[in-house]
C-alpha cells in the first residue's frame, strides 16, 4: 500500500493537470488547483520519506530544508485554493475652486490634490451554491419560510399563523378566520 501511494498521488496530480487543459472553463480552474495542490502534497510526502531514510545528520540537512520549502509550497497552495485575494490601485485628482482658512472663512484660492490609493482584500473561504427553493412550509416543526405562499393542505397550527404575521407575509389561508 505504501509503495503504491506516492506514485498514485503523482499520477493523479499529473492527470488532473492534463485534464485541466481539456476541461471547460469552470472545471479547468478546479482541476488545475487540484493538480498543483496534489503536486505539493506529493513533494511533501516524498521528501518526508527521503528524510526518514537518511541516518547521517549532515546529509539529512539539505533534504530537511527542501522539506520545509515544500511545506511552505503546500501551505501556499491550500491558501490559494481556499482564499480569494484582490488588490486595487487608484489615482485621482480633485480640484476645489475655494478653500477654508484656519478660521473657517471661505477664501477664493483654488486647491488641487492628487490622491493615490492602494488596497488589498483577502476573503475566504467562499462556499456558495446557487439553487432554487420551492415556496413551502414545514408543518412538522412549525417553521414558516418567509416569502412562501403558505398554502397548506391541512389546517395550520396557531404557531404558524403567528410566524406568518411576524414576517408580514399575507397568507391566503391565515387571512380568513377559521
């Protein structure tokens, strides 16, 4: 099992990279990220195995440095997979025809400013799923989904009536007294 794991991981990483070249746009990104992460994981596991096999400390040191570098590579790949980073740079010129002096009095002196703004934002992980929800109400737990039609085949419970009144949704079943 151990002899098969590293070559299988390497084959999987290379295969995912090749499939990323052939795949459609949304799947190509996932396959390419998976290929790079798999390659980094393969490097970490292979170098860990190599470091364990070497007994001499002087010969082990360069391999240990490579192992630390591969761990950094793997951490960077996982961060790349999970986080979204965006950067912004803007430059603008503002011009005022009047200014305020130290006493707050308007003076007819023009002022021009050049503003350079840099920004960075890291967001993640972003997990999103787009799906359509049918309007419905769960009578088993007495939960009302705001914005639903509240059309129930059975007589609704008083708790559901209060929930519908709380979300200010006009329910045809609850609007008439029963």
